[in-house]
C-alpha cells in the first residue's frame, strides 16, 4: 500500500528494494495485469505447445534409428506400418507435421507475447503518468524530473524487454525439463536418475544468482535515475552552465555519474557471467552419465539402440536449456527491479484527494474566503498560520510582503496544489475540498511568475485552456494582454513555434502569452502571482490598463513586489513570516506609516517614517 507523502521515501531506494522479493514484484505485476489474464494464458499455452513440438524431433530421431536397426520389429511396425519403407515415410510425415506445428505455435507465441508486452507497457506508462499528475506539488519538489522520466521510459521499456522474450524463455525451460524428464523416466528410469542429478545444482545456482543479483540490479536502476536526473538538470540549465563557463565541470560530473552507472552494471555482470560456465560443467556431468551408462546398457542388450540415440540427444535437450536460466533470470531481475519502481509510482497516493462532488451555484460570483488557514511545508519551517481573509466577489485583493512571507503559499492552497492542514478555504461559500478538482481549477485562472509555455505555436499556447477556441477568441485574449503587437511581428504570427518552454521568446513576451492564456479561459477568479515581474515599464503599464478593465468583471487576487501595480486594489494585505500584519487600502496603509508605507517609500524614494503612537 502506498504511504502518505509526508513519510514517503524516494522511488530509488536500493536498501528497501533489495529486501523486496522479486517473486512479490511478479505477483504485484500479475495483479495489475488481471485484465490480461486470458491473453497471458493463451500466450503461455502457445509457448507450451511450441516447446512440446520442439522436443519431438529428438524423439523421432530415436524412433528412426529403431526403424533402421530393428525394421519389422520396430516401434513404428507395431503401429501397423509393416515395411521399413512405409515406416520411414510415416516418420517423415510425422516430422513434417511436427515442424509445421512448431513453426505455427512459435509464430503465435511471438505475436501474443510481443503484443501483450506492448499493450501492458503502454498501460503501465499511462497509469503511472496519470497518477503522477494527481500528486500535489510537494511530490515534485522531492523528486527530479529526470528520475520520474527514467521510471516512465527506461523502467517501462525494461519490463517490455522481459515480456518480449524472457517470459516465454522461462516457460519453455521448465516445460522442456518436464517433458524430456517424463520421456527419460518412461524409457530408462535408472539413466534418468543419473541424467537429472545436475538439475538441483543448476536450479540452486539460478536462485543463488537471483539472490545475489536482486540488490545489484536495484542499484543499477538507482544509478539510471541519478544519471537521468543529472542529464535533465544540465539540459534545462544549459544557459546557466554556459554563462558561468562550467561546461568542463558539468562534463566531469556527468562522467562521474556515468562511471557509477557502469560500476553498478559491472557488479551485476560479474555475477551473471559466472553462471553459464558453472552450469555448463553440471550439464557435462549429466551428459556423460547418459552417454556412458546408456552405451553400456546397449552393449549388454538391456537398452534399445534407438532408445539410446534418443536419450543422448534428449540429454542435451534436457539440460542445456537450463543454461539459459542465467540470461533469462538476468533479464527477469532487471525487469522486477523496474516493476517495483513503476508500481510504486502507480500506487503512490496523493495528499490532495479529488473526492469532492459539490459544484458552485451558477452564476459563479467569485467570493473567496480564507478561514483560520494554516499550512507548513514538509521539512521546512515556512508556510502560513491562522490566516483569515475575505475577498468579496468582483473586487481585487493584493498580497504583498517579503519573499517567504506566505503570499504564494495562499495561492497554491487556493488552487489545491497543497492540502490545507488546518482551516477552510471557500469560493462562494463552498469549501474547495468539497469541489471536484477540475471544477475548482476551471473556476480559477493562474498567471504565475515562472511562465511555462509548451513546445507549439503561439496560438496553441494561448488556447491551451480552451483547445477549441477560435482564432478570433485567441486574438481578443492576446489584445487584452497587450500581446498583439509582438505576435504580429513574429515570422508566422500566431502560428509561430515558440520552442521548448518558450525559449524563442523573451521573458516579457512569455509573460504576456501566459496572461492571454488565462484571459481566454475567462475564469471568475483570476490569480496573478508576480504576473508583471518580467515585463518592461511600458508593457507593465499597458497590462495594468487591461487588468483595470478585466477586474471589473471578476475577482482578482494579485501577488506583487512592485507596489505601484496594486495601488488601486480594493484591499491590500501585508504578510510577514506567514501571518497578516497589515490590511487596508493603499491610502489607509500609507497613512498608517507601517510596514507597507516603509516599503512604498523605499520603492518610490519618498521615505516615510514609521508611525509611533
């Protein structure tokens, strides 16, 4: 069962993972894949039938030898084929059918296992990603994007590789041993006992290898995540790396991470490579036992020569497939290490429950209330404490204060990016925890300081919240955000590609597209978190004019450091260390000569002394 995020451990956790049974991981995977059980059974049946017909040629060779040597008294003669010629033709027909059926069932099991692998890996990736999207922001703050991409991509592909071939190999090894062992015991029980002597050693070696390999492959998966994390960070921060001429240092760090990954793989390879040579010697013992004992019995006349030939061939068929256990178990252990990470991500429960069913009464007015709201970040002392605020519908609330004072935290709690630990937040009297997340976030429009644009066109990014919006609606939103001018100067206008994260645009241009995106959504409550921080003074003034018009139709909550942008707010709340220290209009706060007045003086150059009563 997944744990609460407050106590949840990272996905990469070699100590715990090494203690977790690979068999338990396989059972968890089978429980997850319960919808595929019929397909699994059909694939396994085709593997079994292919293996059955694959063993038959060695038996037919022994029967053919029996025909050549004994002719009229051979086993085939007892089936009604009187002449040696008819016996040979009958065996040829049987061989033809055996090879046809073997080929048919090989085709079928390849199709079934490979399609199963494709569908199952697609479902795993989709379910893991969808659950990932449900997590609160604290989840993402404790994990790197590289680590998560490694799980969604590399780990899922590792499991796919096992299902493509390893699952069939496992089945066929055990089916081969069972079928050939049965023939051995039926034909020559005493020789069979000698032939199977190495099997316990081989199986013990396989499970010994599994125990040794489990923690080693868990470490390999961890190093994959670490390597992906570093690559993701470095590519995302390439501008910073270049500006500080840190290319060599980062290349050396990447080389160190690569060496750690190589070292982890070497440790696993060292164990896996020793398996086949050791098992080969065990196979030799079984083969020599059959070769010598069977030959002596033929010379004594106690064993049919045809049966002897069959047993010699079948000894290889009985024991040699077991050497594939090394490669198959190696693939299996890698896949189970990946399975644990994938299912851990799928089973992770979010602290923000989407269990509400209450919708806001229409029309949505947009009144927002914070009642005795408290919250603390995990492993951090920052947050908010006992906040009481009312934002009447259609008014503008401005939140100001130093960095870390709790302004943005209130916005994140309103959006339910984090759960409210204590207190209640409501919109139009309905608690946000009672609303479906989709309904709540459709009611709110966010323009944040850290703008994220998707790799697509300008039009696509503006219409992100309304994918079916017309070009006219997109243009109106762009005009309201004062973005029309620069968009029309782009090479393809609204169809211009912005690049990954909007890299082809300036900070101010990205900010205006973000504002246009929120305006096209047309939410009853608009949230601006330092929305004009990356624009020049002229653009800021233009955006302020637009906001003055927009604010008349909706509730606006603004977080701002530039106090000049919020002088017309209906209510200004000053926060410090997570609590409200002042509130009022701009004029009232200036007259009070407190914290706000002091900051106003610093920004405008008009120093106002503190009020002393």
